[in-house]
């Protein structure tokens, strides 16, 4: 089973994974939108850094769930 298959299974059956997954995607869209402005203000740069840290934390949690599922 591929990682994509596992993600699909988790999205179907694990509400926490689903919430984390979509929150991560939403933050990714926000970061891309901010970065596409070109020249960022200091506040924008700080916001992007903060959002990237949150995204990384969410990704770590998703990866842990995927690893847990692989070892079942």
C-alpha cells in the first residue's frame, strides 16, 4: 500500500488526521498567498515564519499517524 493510499484511508476513517490534513493545506494556501506578494513587510515575514512552524508541527503529526498506520 502506498503512502497516498494510507492517507486516503486515514482521511476516511480518522477525524483527527482529517482535521490536521486540511488545516495544513489551508495554512499552505495562506503562506503561498503571503509569499506571492513579493515584497513582504516585517509583520508579513513574521507571520509566514509562524505559519510555517505550525505547518511543520501539523506535518509531523500527520507523519506520526501514517507511521502508526503502517505498523498495524
